[in-house]
C-alpha cells in the first residue's frame, strides 16, 4: 500500500503567527503590489507565500522536523524575507524535492531536482482560477513554480498582467526597446516631455545598457513624469503659483 500524497498544510499550519505577520503587512506601502491598484479582496503576500509553500511540501514524519517546518514557514512569510535569496532557495529546493519524488512515482523512473532546474521536466504548476490581485500566483512564481492566473474581471486581468506578465516580459533589456529607455540605461539624460517622438526618430545607441537595467521601471517613471508635466501645463493658466500669490 502506497503512502497517501498528503501535504503539510493538511496536517498543520501556523495560523496565529501568519495572521499576525499578515496584519503587519497591511501597513506596508512602499514596494508592495497593493500600491499598483486597489483590489478589494487582495490577499496578503505573507499568507499567500506561506500557504503556497505548505501546500507543495509533504509533512515530516519526525515531530522535531515537524516543528522546524512550522518555524521555517513563519520565517518565510515575513515581509523582510520576501526577497531573501538563501531562504527562498531553501524553499524552492524543498518544493522541487517533493515534486521530483511525486514525478518519480508517477512516471516509474527517477526524476531529480536537477532535472527540474535544467528544464528537462516541468516545475510544479499552480493555478489560481480567481486570482484577483495576483498574490497567490506571484508567490508561486517566487517559489519557483509555473503559475497560471485567471479572472473574469477586466480590472483584475490588467492588475495580473502588470504584476505577473509585464515585469517578466519588459523587466530586462529587449530587442525593439524604445530609444529613450536605452539612454537612461546608459545613464544619459532623458528627453523632456513633449519630445518623445523626436527621441524615437533618432537612431538607437550602438552600445546596449547593462543587463541589470529595468526598462519597465524606467518607462513607468518616464510616462508618470510625462503625465504630471502635461497636466501641470494644461492647468497652469487656471491656478496661480505660490510665487505669484503667497499663501
């Protein structure tokens, strides 16, 4: 008789600790995906990361390992560990090891973690059919999974694209990148608002920006400033500046 494929979350889960960490997360503004756009049922990243991990690894048989796993989930869920490479890598290795064991049993041939990392076999696939603000699929990606997100609300779809798809697609230098982004990637001054068309008509620099340059971030900054300057120019005739009329 084969052992049932149970997951850690089916046996136990540090609910109290994760709830406390999730409550603290509500006060975080800078760098949190909640600042991208309001979504009414947005799930905390802490709880999403913790539940995703606990749903992908088996429960330990030893009571000491059982408690260590609970403690690890608590540490993994903390905001300051969302971008902690050693901790995330440890979580990925545990997930891949469990996934390799399941695939080996299904296929009747050995599958290793190295097979998953090399792309010879697919990583765990996680589906969120009502993804909303994208917390669960984002954390699944962070844990090395292949994430699928779905929602029928067009606002949610746009949030999901901006959270999950665009950073991967445009977050590093790519062919056909607008020239003004090449300039910023090389540390050169961006053209002012209103002169973008002229900038795009000029040839791209021969030397590419560094590989760690993020064109998506640069584009968001550029167009954010463009909207600000256009709005300021359009509204300026109707409002006096502080120098003209001291408050």
